[in-house]
């Protein structure tokens, strides 16, 4: 099967995921939705592998609106990129695909014998970042097997669809750092994120009342927040900004509040 074209830079890779022709190859193992390994082919023969999650293949859940999990996957990528934390692999939303609209994420060629419980405690520094990320996005499903080690030794977090609920829902295997102080650099990033969100969301809310052209011009500075508002609700963006600000201000990793704070299965 095709591997990623090695010479592509980040922009070309993003273009390939955004515009390439998607061919669904088969279901991923252990998926709880219809999640496909996809072959993506762009112009001039560039190709890569992706993970395609069509909205119509989502299993309905009680606590998240139907058909929104793929959008949450992309929103999680945008937040990871805005923080510059590289937790989530490149993910885009495709309005058209062979099985309808859905998310398309860069496939990570990972060492499948590794996951959170095998990578700890050696990689604690990376998991401190991932744990802070999960607090900010309110991740309700961080399992050990959602932590992938790639060939360069980088650890990625995948399966980020159960995120951004406005109510507290943190459910994760990463509780080793509970009560610990969050590093100053991570807190600064969280603060900056909160500021950008408040500026972008506030600006968008004011300008929704005005002409679209004006809105487009004025919100351009906070372009990524505008993209975020196409994926999750304004209330969810505000709750996201509050969680980021709280983490920056209080500066400690939270404690598990009940047995619901642990996912099942753990791996
Ligand atoms: N970007 C990715 N690269 C490589 N493997 C992935 C990626 N995303 C998911 N997987 C693998 O596919 C499995 C199923 O994907 P997951 O995101 O859990 O789907 P679902 O939303 O159906 O639960 C994961 O456990 C993981 O092993
Ligand atoms: Mg899953």
C-alpha cells in the first residue's frame, strides 16, 4: 500500500489532505465508529494515507450532538496547532468524500506495541503536554492506545472526537500528574490561547450582526478562531477559553473526580 510521499512540506501535505481524492480502503481495527484507513491521491501523483471518519458512520451518543465528532476531531487539531504543542496529527474536514462529509487525519505509522502505559514514565514530559491539552479540550476519551509513537519518536494523540463539551467531562488514563504544578511555558501558551479565543469569538459575535464582507476582513487576524466557529458552537468556544484560562491561572493538573474519570477499556 502507498506510503506518504516523503518530500512534501507541511503546506503541501495539508493541501493533499484537503484536496486529494479519498479512497476508503478498509475499517481500522478497534474502531467504535465507521473509521476508515484511506488512500489519498493528489495532483501530480502525490499520495498519503489518512484516517477518514465520515459523519454518517458515527455511532450516536447521548451526550454529544449527532454527526459532530469529525468536526471535533478537526477542532482538536486547530487547538493543538494554535498552542504549537503538536499533540494532534494534521486533520482537515472534507465536505465531500466517498462516504460523505467527515474528518480526514494524517495516518501515523506507529509502533503498535507502544502506548501510554508502555511509554511512561520515560516520556512523562510529553504526557504532561498531552494531559494539559486534554484538560483544555475537555477530552472525554483519552485511552492508552490513543497515544501513538511514530518513527521519529514523536508521540501523537488520536481519536479526539469526544471533546469540547461545555460541561466537565475529562475522562483519561493520564492521571499521574494530578495535583502537580503545570509548567510555566504550558501555562503561558494556555493564556495566549484563551486571549486569542476571546478576541476571535467576541469579534465574530459582534460582526455577525454586520455585513459578511466586513466580518471577513476584521476577523481575518484571528483566522483560526473563525475556522473553529465553523466546527463547534460559540458556547463551546467560550467554555474552551475558560478552561484554558483556568489552567493558566490555577496552574495545577486536576484530580480525578470519580470513577467516571477513567475510560473503558483503558487501552
Ligand atoms: N491518525 C492515525 N494514525 C494511525 N492510526 C490511527 C490514527 N487514528 C486512529 N488510529 C488507529 O485506529 C484505531 C481506531 O481509530 P479511532 O480514532 O479510535 O476511531 P473511533 O472514532 O472509531 O473510535 C485507533 O485505536 C488507532 O489505533
Ligand atoms: Mg476509538
